[in-house]
C-alpha cells in the first residue's frame, strides 16, 4: 500500500511503486506494463479529482492482480490549462481495455476504483 498527496507530481511515485512491487512478484513484463498504465490512469484521476491524498493498494491473489486506487474528498475537478480539451476521457477507456474487470465505489471519505488485469505470476 502507498499513500501520497493527491497531486499530479505524486503520480510517478504510484507508477514506480507498482513496477517495483510487480518485479518482486515476478509478474511478466507485459502484464507489469499494463498494470503500471492502469495505475497511472487511475492515479491521474485521483490526483485531479481528489482533495487530500490518494492510496494505492496492490494484491496478487493466485492469477488475479487487484489494483485499487482511492482518493479522499469530494470529486472536485481542477482545471489545468496545459491539457487540451480533446485529451480528457481517454483514461477510462484505457483502463477498461486493459482490465478484466473494473468497479467504482463511493466511500465515506471519497471514491475508490478497482481494476483487475489478468496476471500470471
């Protein structure tokens, strides 16, 4: 588990944490890369819409990898001038394409997104 401030600058920490842990678990490179991309997209959303912090939880249960990213606070969009309007909304499609299943839940403190890509460790 990794908890960092819900800021775009901390998304890279989530990616590196994921890659390093999946390397330790001997997950194949292609599956690791897919999981890192999923985590990147979910962490970017948590940083963009969360308020205080985001938490990343990774679990490997037999051949299923569970990626859970939660963000604290009410979803409040932060407008970024450097992002072109046509670049919004692609992350959800990427996550759904790479994951075998996805779920979004409202929690007491914010929101949680679960994605389960196939994994053969």
